[in-house]
């Protein structure tokens, strides 16, 4: 049993439903208000037409000094859960208990008045967190320095970039030493140096007893901040004490996102050659791509006519939109003659060095620098941790040998 004094965030059987139809949602709202006024029993525990559970019977605890990562696909319920924890929306069922002050960065720019300057927003947000002017004055220089906004602090925040918003928002939320800190994708729009400073600050807060909830699609950031993980799927959750187990389950869940037919493939350069199907596997028993193991890409393309000496290129982008690497057949001295109709290819990548995480695959065909057809979104894949003991960071895993001489 957990010591109740150590539990700072407690979520008990919490559920939240939404309606897919705006018109029905308004009618249901009128119905619910009428029931409250007439002291009739509410129907919050039942789904009506077009309603669905965004969060469904979720329970967990976060103790003093813990950081719990929350992962899951888009639409799994992560942001809805954090908005309930921050009091922005109320649950339909269940109970949420948070002890002490809450610092939150739920959305980039949330809580800022666009017409106010960065300086004015610091004081407004500090007051919302329960600080008086003297306390904000004492923290002000630290907040501005951490956010690196000295030159822009007296500019209206409506002129800030998303990265500037994130830096200021995180700095405010984390510098007032909250008892509980809620962070939702705050680091996704920041640069690497800012991300490192944020992770270091989270570690400092944990040492001082802050309970942290950290939501991110970036596996490396979650591994850098959290010790345990909550995996959300269709509104339900499962807690993992081991991060490797959590991300293995997440990667298996994500593998269903592979684009396998032409209706899903997003072409950004229409041409006479189109990829119409793609499959990505590993020759290992579970066929799940892992860091350091082989990766096989099978793809089918449709050519409108006969082509000679076409080159094939595949690019890998990470979750933050950075190009990581590419493979080109022409660098191997290979070009292909394509017949009119369906042509099939297999690309085998030996010992793929990409670290665990989510990647987007782009690619297409070229001839003498001319694009014959290019897709930005051939597939989304997740690279899992290798089965051997491994702890790393960065973007790639280099195959190195260590010798003492």
C-alpha cells in the first residue's frame, strides 16, 4: 500500500465522454442542465447516440518525487486526461485528487493572453498559481533566463513562435516549484538544448518532491524523464513499471498504423510512377523491427509506361520532423528497368542503427535528378528496443567495438 501522504496525484475510475455530433452535443447539454435543475438523476454513466468514451475507467497514482510517462497514439485520451487533471474539463465519472500547487503546460500557448507581453503573462500566470507579486518578482529573472527571452519579454506574445511559447510556458510552470507538474508535448517544439534543460529541470523538481506527469510521443524524452509509463489505448490504460515493456507494447500497438494500400499513401509529387503498397517487417521471429537488427521493406509500384534506369530512394524522418538518413539504390550502383504496370521491390537494411522510436518513411523514384513520383508518407513505423540489454540516447546506435590495449 502507498503512503497516502506520499501520493500527490490520485485518479480513481475516471471517465470522460464526448459527442461526435455538435448538434446532438448541444441538445445533450440542455438535457443535462434541465435534469440538474429538476433534481432528476443524470445519465453521465451511459452513452447516448454519437457519444464515445475518450477516457474510460482510468485509475493511477503518482507519488512524491515520481515521474510517470504517458504514451499512446493520437486520440488515445492523453490530452483529455491532462485537461481533467488541470481542471479545464470535469470528468463524467470518477474522482481526481491533487495535493498542493499544480504547474501545467497542457498546450503550447494555453493560459497566455495574446495581447499581453511576456512580462505581463508571467505575472498573470504566477497569480493563477497562487503567487503574490513579491514571490513573482523573486522568480522573474530566473524564468526569463531559463526561457532565453530577454530580448522579447516586453513583446506581445501573439508575435511569439511556437518554440518561444513553449519555453516561456514551461519556465513559468516549472519555476514556481509546483507540487504536481503536468507536461503535454511541451518539448516537441523546442530545440535540443531547450529539451535538455527541461529534462534537467524535471529531475531537479523530482528531487525536491514534485510529482510529474509527462506526456510525449518522443520515446527518448520519455525515457529521459520518466521511471514508469502509463500506456493509453482507446481511453483505457495499463501501467508499466518497466519502460522497455511499455514501449514494446506501444510499438506492437503502433505497428497497426503501417500504410499498406495506395489510398493511404500521401503523394506530394504526382508522377508516372506511384507506390501502391508497402509492408515493413523484420526477419526475426516476432517480425517487429528492432534497433540493430535487419529491416525489410517490400513495396509495389505502378508505372504508367516502361522506364529504364530508374533509381529508388527511401528516407527516414523522426517524430519531430527531422531527416535522419536515407538509402539510395544509385549509391550502390543500382538502377531498375520498370515495366508498365506493377513492379515489386524489396529493400533489406542490415543492422538498422535507428534508436527506438516512431519514424516516418518517405520515398519514390528518380531518373537523372528528375522525380518520377515521390510520397512524403509511405509508412509510419516504430523501431523497438533490441532484445539485449541496451540503454542509449541520440538518434542512431553506432556499431562499435571496445578494446583495451
